[in-house]
């Protein structure tokens, strides 16, 4: 059993990477603004490429940028010289990532970009390198000390952080929010947490509507038929005026033997709690928990007094939302 303690080594690695990120933060300049502006204006694709560890970082940044609404992908530096350059068109933006900027595999790609007047953005450390000099927009990664002296660690952390910054800056400018994000992430736990009220609400003929003048005897049949445990009460112009829950009915019936002959407006709760259809279903669940209720009336901002749906706690839980 080894007794050597490795935590000090881990702390040294992390400290080196923190210092690298601090240097990167101080080094940001107008070139970053130019790069984001060009990505925003791009009407085609943003294509990333790198070699070795930088290639892995290029793939991750491309994936992140695509996930927030900017068509992006990564190409292999070695395969590019064997036909994959055909994936790159004149309207694309080409972003090459290399710490040294002298990697042989990238030179053919640089020549192709210059020959075809393709906008080239270089993420590179050495300012006297081929990539730095050839780039139309130069994003300089400050020189850093790598962990172990040789292993690409602090430099790749800086590359990744700069790529994330490009993606988020682009996303913010495009107002790419939760609704848009959900469309690109429909599966898995993330997709579930991004579902909106409108995605899972009960709509149309399944909504238990009753007129406020309807007698409770008839209203009870609707309550039983719709099986949501509530009645949505409407008045003039079909505007929602109240809500009745099965719990209310049980309590009221114990005190009033002739309650079935009463109009629902005598029993309903006025100003029911509502939620907008574009809110996250997770927010609806939180609201239900705080108010100790099991259903919410759904509306939209344009017509807040008109019910368009009902969302029930069971529906939320069935969708794996917590």
C-alpha cells in the first residue's frame, strides 16, 4: 500500500491552471470582440480544427457552440489534407487551435484558407508562429507553465476557457435562452428539466371548464369525467373567474346538504393561481409545493385571464422533472 500523498501534486496542477486562466483574463483585447462579431455574422458554419490535445479541445468548443445555436463542427487535421477540406466553404469561419502555431498538419489548412479567402481565426500562444501571422483574427493564449513541465494542461485549460467564452458571448448576443436551448437538448435529464409548462399541460377538451352559473350537480359530473381533481370556472367572454378543487367540494358538502343545487360561483375560489405556458415545468412544481396544491391553471402573457391549459403534479413527475 503506497503511503505517498498525492494531494499536494493535485493542488500544484490546479494552481498552475488557475494562474493560466488569470493571465488569459488579463490578456483579452479587441480581437475577442472581433471574433465574436464575425461568428455572430456568419451565415454558414464555424469549423474548428486542432492537433493532439488541441484537437480534443477544438471538438469540445465546436460542440458547445453548436449546442447554443451556432452551426459548428470539428474536422480532423490529418484527414483535412486527404479530402476533408471539401467540408469548408468560402462562407465558413475556420478556427484553428494550436499552442505552438507551427504544427505541420495545420499548414495545409492555413494555405487552403488563405487561397480561398476563408476567414481564419487562430487560437495560438506563439506570436512568431505561422498560424499567428496567417490569422485574420489573432486570439493569443499567454505562455504558461505546464503541469509536469511538459504535459499540455494549463495551455489546454486556457484554450477551453477561451472557447467557452466565445460560445457564451455569442449566445448572449443572440438572446439564446432556455426555450431555444431546450429545442436542441430534448433528451436526457437536461431535456426534462428544460421542459416548459406548455410541453406537458392538459389542453383542449380535456380541460374541466364549467360556467360560473352551472349547478354543482352538473359540475360534479364534469369533475368526475375529466379526472383532474379541479374545475376551471369561466364567466363572461370565457374569462377564468375561479377554481374549485375536489377538496373544497368535500369540505363544503359536509357543511351544506343542498350544495348540489348551488351555482359553482358560490363555492369557487376567486383569483386562482396561474402560470405562463412558457415557464419551466420545474418552476410549476416548485410553485405547487410552496402553495401545497396539485394543479395550476395555465395562461399566456397576451391573455392572462384566459385559461389555455392545466398542469398537474402527476404529469410533471411522470416527465422526470424534479
